[in-house]
C-alpha cells in the first residue's frame, strides 16, 4: 500500500516580505521549511523517493528532515491570500 508523506525541516532561514524598505535582517521569521512530498510503501522508501525525485536536495545544507505521514494523498491544493483580512489601504496586491 502506497503511503504519502510530507517532509519539512527546522533548518534554514526565512525572511518575511517587507512592507517597507527596512533592513531585511531584522525581519527573520522562525518557521519550518517545507522540503517536499513523496510516496512509498514505508518511511524509508518514501525518503529514498524524495531524494531520487529531488536530487538537488543533496546540494543544499539541509540535513535533518522530519517526515509526516498524510492520511490521504493531496487531492486539491488551494492558495489563499492574506490581503482578504487587511484594510484596503494596506493591501499588498
């Protein structure tokens, strides 16, 4: 039975988009980096498939990944926009 996994890491740095031209180094955001999705009959096979399908990962500095098994495969992805909740004069685009 094929199982579906999400891979992420705490490694790496992310900077939230700036709303002004302030110093980007002060805008560090502590969060997770989504590495990718993979399938396999077990955790090891899914991990091997992740690397096989995304061999560029071996050229990054990411090392410690966490895998989360998904209950079902991703059938639909929906993208949403935070501007919906911002006042009209503060919307980004």
